[in-house]
């Protein structure tokens, strides 16, 4: 146990599914069954103890060099290393435990409820701000909860502050919660056991305090060696005496306060060892001397003496320490019997959130600490993280920060003066004691000693970020909270540079390990359903996701394969009639005087001369000439076009329309009616007769030919009727208010019952349109396909003044095509390996293209498909090779479409 | 040609999500609606704590375009002056101004303005006004814990201090586009939510899932409107 502050790696435990529990801060509760994480035998029966004797042979970075060759053995070594270094065992049966992720808004978020944070929160709340106050501890107060120096003065201050907060309605307190990161616009996720609350504040005060830093000496990893603040927490939070007879080693006033708390708890303090040449010069010294504590100024703990079983401390070797050179003089050492050592060498700012907010930090030589010197708008620092140490001044600094927040939010506030730090530095610039036997640990998670840094620098890793990665300092569970600052100090010494020239490592969110269940939260998998969905489900539909929609791919029947069912559904369409729910298609109305002009610019074709009551193919490109989407434009009135767009592109195309309308500033209204209209497509030779039962208009070829569109009534409901030919030569789309979808579906099924009408899904639809010879954007095109490559020249009105992508097409058209999409068939009786979508078209060893669609066609009575081939092979009768999944080569022959005689 | 003997009843957009709850169904304005789920006592308690009610059956009419505000005013409708705000267009009918030039009118339980406007509207006769066909899923979210529920599903600040009395918020709820406002209904402050009807089953599921966790759940239309 090192810190008792939520950063102790050696006390991580698992309780059932709850793993990596921090044993230094999590209270025991009834029913817990705790197992230690990452040990093999525990401290007493550690099976890996032998590594201790091997450690001289295992310098930092050894496995980077030792195990990467031969490569064939690396998986073995990786397994061994991961087992030795890993944290726990992955539970593949981990249940899904979702936690709530909430959103909260406030005027001011105060992070840290120590003296500064409490003062800031109270000052801001008294001016009417809504304040959220977050602290990772179980009670308010920060160091006021444990740093007493043998007196109850701090306790009284705390009680007063706690009472004031409790009486202030506009302070919302989160305890046992950590602010996990800083994100743009002052968004800070606050993590509790129950989930995450994303707090968005108008301003943030970071009063996160500091992490106590240990001095470094031989055997400083023994049980019984702990931070001074850890000893204080044990005494004053948990009423546990940390040692019977302890030694305090310090380099600031804090060690003296620790010693007084130890004495007050009934422990003996065998010695107070002060590493500073000047020692301490205030009342604390006199008080300790009066209580019989021997003080060793200008001295250090040279080594901790282990008990015989190495499970504790039995003494401390103390010797003179030259602060200027950092050298100990073991020739003048003194052995002091003790059972524990408390360490207080200084502090490192808990500034991760400040760094993430984009703060600038400078190094203060007065207090030997990085402190903020440039703060982003709306971010404020207060207290020890801001370099203010005196208790009264910490409170003042909180009020000063609150006043700045008020002014930032446009309110008036008085100036609050904070006195600069007086007296000796609270942190030592170099609290390291070298020892010939090493084992003077800088990073207790990763077992990194002083010599490891020296070796890393010798190997060229003498930049703090490189050194971090080579030594792994700060990469353990405590994330460098006790080691990063010491690593920076060591590197500064090695390079003979001031600390500020070394800089700091990057602080990334999350500040503290957070369970995936918290991060995941509740699942929001939004999806859209047509009004016919329940019917599809009851009819056995096998659903697939298409964009945000759930669509039937085909309708399952017992004892029949997917392939059989798709063929049956397709045959129904070819022989009589089929019906498909097309409500998922995008539908957009383009209205207004400039509607035709808008479409002329947006799509590749011509629409200005399109007659009311007709449809036209609409091909959309991007500005580089790549195919984006296609659909049908129905002109329902002079100033009203009704566009259909492919299901998965609807939202993107509508956004593009809005964007271009903003640019072109035409007199057009765009209405996205995708969800407002249902769409049912009735296709097949019997379609006219079936639909004719429900409409009063003449559906004959003469009156309502291919490409016709009109507004009419079906079943007394206004609808839009379009004659289409995507999946069959005779097909009608009925567009009705979506709430009527199921009524229409059932009416059409009833009308077609005598014809054997059958519902079909998207898999069948793909086959049907393939038989007709239609390509589908997204299936038969990719993110680079231009219209020339799919033979869509007839859809390009290059003589128009402008359309999106036209300029690029003019350039592309002058270049030789690299590939072209062709319809093909396999030999009539082909029975070999079935080629699949995306199988390569090859010529010898050269890749010439790929299959984009392929299927057995009941109508064509053979295997048909579309594929990109060498343009030299685009003529009917050309033969090309397809390489199947098993490597066999299949000969395919280019043909003309449609693949069957549709008449 | 087949003609229906009676007007066809429309399905509420959330019918699929509600079917497992087996609500007692009724009809309002030609649309099926869940009147009751678990009885008046349970639902009255939910209404006070956290209740979700489907009111997709309310009649709506929507127009957009540069002349939309003028056309509505010409029809005697009171239109909100401020963008993203709502008001009473006519007795029993609320009007939401969605952006600068789009309006959604919704007849409340007792209102009957929208059918008349729909009947009067002839696209060709009103340049600069475009009818917006709608098929909203619409909900009432009631109870003391409504804000707690919304704090999980919506990132925006919806506290009383942030959401002015007649503000209309177009935002994302549970990851989908939705419109939200606060309204007083029978003396109770409630939130109203509209989304595209095709997302209705999903949003109903999300609202009721969270509501149940917080002690609430589905509430039928009868609980709010006794008649």
C-alpha cells in the first residue's frame, strides 16, 4: 500500500464480475468475495519470487530486444510476457451490465472538493450560479479529511464548510466520483459506480490538488514503506495505526505534520529525516522536539532494511545527504529500528484535466512544481494544482477562481487577493538516493529503478515521451501519478537541463480506468420500420439491415433453403405477380418555380422539358464524377417533382440537396417525405390486373405506359402511382400515406390472391433486377466508379450548362477506361464452383476486374451476372476468366441484356 | 375497382412496438390508438411519476416555404413570431415554428383545425407555400422523473431555467432526430416529443425501457383524456 488514494497497483482485487477494484479506497461490503489480481500465490507465497534473483539480468527494454527474433517464437514469448505482466484474466462470459449515461448542465463545474474547491463552490453558489461539485473521495474536504498535524483545527474548518455546502441548494455534489476527462465546450464525464454523467458547464474550476511524491531509496518498495499522506489517511480516515514505530523521511513541512499525526495516533516516531540542508524552521520542529522526536537534517534514508521474510521493514539506514550534489554518505550511516517508513518529498499537480483542456504550464522554481500559466477561456485552476499551498490561501484561491468565473459569465465580482507562496519549497527538486544495489524504485507499478532511466538515456531514449515508452514509466495502473514527475526530474539531471526544458508527458482521457459497461452505456441502435413490418415478421421474413431500415430479404418457409425461396419468389414475379415493401426508399419532393432547374443542376439528366405525368431516370454524381446514387424523378406538376432515392442513400442525398440549394439560392422548397409515404411495388404480368382492381384510372399501356406517373386515389386515399420497370417489365409503385401501408398491402394481397401473388424480399429483388440487366449503385459500383464504366452515357446530358460532376466527366471522357461493367453468363450446364460477388476477373496473373453481382436465374435458366472486365472485352461473345474462392478458373461470356425474353 | 365500405383505420406508427403490451385499443381521427395498458390506477400513478403516451393519432398539418407564415395568417392562424417556438394557432390547436419558414400545426385532443387547412390547401394556388406530408410518431412524456429520463436520452439542457416556456427544441433523442417542447396538459407539466413515424417503434421502446427502470411505463390515451 503506497498512497491509499486510489492509485495503488498492488491491492487490486476482483469481486465476481467486478474486476480491478482498487483495494486502497473501496470499502468492504457484505457478501464481497475478493481475489487478488495479477498475483501467483500472493505476497506471502509468491511463486514468481525467483524473478527477483533474475532481475539484474532483465534490464528495462530487454524483451524488446530479446524476443522479436526469431519471429516464429514471438507468439510464445508474448504469451509468457503477457501472463507475467498482465492484469487479471479476461472473462469471456462477462455479462452485459449497462450503466446509465446521463447528461447534466450547470453554470459551474468544480472538480475537487478540498479547501479550494469547497470555497470556490460556495462563493459561486452564493452569487446564484448552479454549481456541480465533484470529488473522488467519499466525503467532502480533500486533505482536510486527514492532514491534521495532530490538531483538530482542520477538522473544524471542514465541518463548517460541509455544513455550508449541505445548506446550499444550488450546489449538486457528486462524491465517490471522478472527473474522467476534459472535452470541448467544457464537457466533463463524471464517473460513479452507477454510470457516467456528462456534465456540460459554462465554466470549470479545476481544484484537483496534488499527488504526493515519494523520495527514492533502496528497498523503497517494501511493505510498510508508504507516503506520509497514506499514513495520515490510515490514521484519520480509518482509525488504523500504520506502524508502531516509524521513521518519517521528508523534504518539506508535510513530513513534520505526518510525524505529529503518527504521534497523535499512538505510534512512536523513531526519527524524522529531513533531506534538506536547511531543514524545517517553524513551530512544527519545536513541537516534535518537545515530543521527543529526533530530527536528522540534511540526511536521507539510504535504505530500508527488510525483515527476514522480506514482508516488512525492520529498520532504516540513515546517512548524511548532500542536497546540492544529491549524494549520500553511507560511511556515516546510522541504523534505526522501525517497522515502517512514511515518505513526504513533495507534490505533483493533478493536472490531467487542465492539460486536456489545452492549458499552458510553466515550472515554478519557488515551489518546484509545474503550474498553469495560460488557461483556455472558461477554465480556471485553484489551490495546490495552481501552486497555492497555505491552507488559508487555498481557500482564498478558490474564492479568487469563483470571482473570475463570475466575471467570465458577465457578472460582477470583487477582486480576491491570493498571497504568493512563502518559505521553503513544498517539493524537493531531486529527492533521489543512489545505491550500488539499486532497487530504488521510481515507478512502483512497472518496477523501474533509477538505473533504468540512465540506461534508457544511454540508448538514446532521452526525450520524456521516448523514455516513457522505452521504460514504460507511468504506463501502469497508477498512470504515473507517483512516478512521472520523478522521471522528469531524473531525466533533467541526466541531460543537465532545467526541468521545464524536459516538459511533461501527454495526459489523455480517461483520467482513471473506467469499465467498458460504463463507457458503453445503454445501446442506442436506432432503426426504422415500415408500417408493414409486423406483417412481414408474421409471414416469416428474414430481415436484413439496409441503412437504418430493417427489410425482408426473403420469406422463410419450413424445409426450404434461402436459395430455393428466392428462386420461388422470383418465379412468382416472372409468372404472375409479386409484391415488395419499398417504403424504405428515399422520397423527396422538390417544389417551386426553380424545381426543374434545381434537378438539372443536381442530376446528370434533363428535367426542364419533362412532361407532367412522366418519370425520368435520375443519376447523381459527386464533383469528381463518381456515381453516388440513382432514382426516379416523377413530375407531378409543373412545380412539383417527386424523387425516389435508394434506401441507404436517402439521408445523404437529402443533405446534399439542402447544401446545394444553399449554394445555388434557387426558389425551391425541399420536403423529405421518406417516412411520410409508404411504397408498395406490384410487379409481374398480372400486376396490371391486380392494381386495376383498386384504382379507377386506365392502366393500359396506351394510357399509362412505362414511365407514367400520376396522383390518384386508391381505396379512397390519395396516392401517387408510378409505372416502373426495375424488376419486371410490368410493375407499379403505389405511394400512400405510410399509416395506410398495411391496409394497402393487405388489399393488394387480397386482390392478387387469385393470381398467386407472393411477397418478395430484397434478395429476390436483386436477382430480378439483375435478370433485367439493371446495375445498382453501391452493389455494382464503388467509391470510384464513373458513369462511363457502367455504360450510363445515355443518362449524361453533357450539353447542359452544368451538373454536379460534369466538369470531371469532361476530363474522364478523354482518358482510356480501365474497366467496364458487362453482363455475362456462365456455360448453360455449368456445375463447378459457383463464383461469388467480388471474385476477381483475371487475365493470366493480371487482375482486370471483379464480379459485382451473380446469381442462378430461373428466367434465364443459367447463371448470370455483372462484372468489371478489360474494356477490350466488352463486346457480346467475349470470354473472360473468373477466379473462384477455391482458385478454380471459370470461363464467362459477355452477353446483352435483358438476360431473358421478358415479353 | 374495389372501394372500401368504410374509411380505413390507420395504424399508429408505434403499433409494432406496442403489440406485445396488448393494450386496449380505440380509434381517434381514423387512427388506432392505445387507450389503456394496465388499468387506470397503475397508469395514473405512472402519469405522475413517469408515463409515456402515444398521441400519434392527433391531427396535424404542416407547410413550409417563404409565404407559409403569411398563408397561415391569412387563414386566421396565430403564428409564433420567434423561430423555434410554439403557440396556440387557434383554440385547441398548437403551432410549432420549425426554423424560419416551416410550421407544424397539431390539433390537441379537442382541436379540429388541421383537416380544414388541409382541405383548403391547393398547392397550385399558393406560390411559395409547400405542404409537408407528415407521419409523426408523437408522445406525451409526463411525470416528476421526465427530466431524469430525458437526461439519459438527450444531451441538451432541458431544465426549466434553460427551456423557455414556448421553446421548441429540435434535437436528437436516443440518437434520432426529434422535436421537443414543454406543455401544460390538464394542469400537469409534460414534455411533448415528435419524431419520424418510421422511428416511432424504436423511440417508444427506448422511452418505455428507461421509464420502466425509473418506475414508470406506458400510459394509455384514456389516462390523459377521460372522454
